[in-house]
């Protein structure tokens, strides 16, 4: 009983409340803790961490084109892309057409150009060769970032979709998350 009182008091001092003494006793046998990280230990607001452009392309143009396409999106990743472009004071066009592809990405027409933004699976479905971006995709995914590949067809739709670059998005840790865990 004394140990339970001391344990309950120490937990309360650290912001941990136990409903019953039994819960405190079982806590000593916990081997694994699983957290839903979004909003629990992270800010819950994804943000752009990296923009990678293929040789001959400009990172600002990749972000500008993606922001134009994502303007029609309600997805948090799309909003993060638009926010990053606004923070960098990049001007971008509204999409003339927009379609979300559930779990994969978006298709849009921006400035007369067909644009596809999505994950590697979507790019494979669209017949887009990632080429030199494959190493960057693997590296950024290994760093727990969500990778959005940006591909476009030449203006007027004359030609196939080609990868232009990628945008990586991540949800940042809340201050104090490491200490809390």
C-alpha cells in the first residue's frame, strides 16, 4: 500500500494519473508503448522539409508548379505544399482542372500544363520514370518523410509526363516530446 501511494504521488507530480492501484502495478510490467504520433508527439501540421529538382530544373519552379496543382487539395500534405510556396513568396496559378486520386496524389492542369503529384506508386501507374530521383526518394523515406514526386507534361500536353523533382513533407515533433516519452 505504501508503494502504491508513493507511486501514485510520483506519477501525479509528473502529470500521470492512475485510475486504480492495479493500473499502477500493471504499468511495471509494460514492455511496449504504442503512440499515435500525429498530434500526440508531433505538431499535427505537416510541413515541407526538402525540395529536390532534377538537373536543369529549379527548386522554386518545382514548388510553384506543385503549389498551383495542390491549391485545389484539402489534404494536409497538399496544404503544406501551398503553405511552403506562400512562405517563400512564390506566385502560382490556380488549377484549371483538379482531381484527387485517393491514397496516391493529385492530377491538375496548371498554366495549361498537365501536372501529376504523388507517391512512387502513382508515378508507376502513370508511366513516369523516376530516374535520378530514386536515390532521393529512398533517402527521404528512410528519414521518415513523405515524398511527393512532381511530374508534368509539356505545355499543351504534347508529350509524356516526366518527373521534374520531388517535395518531402514531415510532421515535426512537439517541443518536449522526447522528454515526455
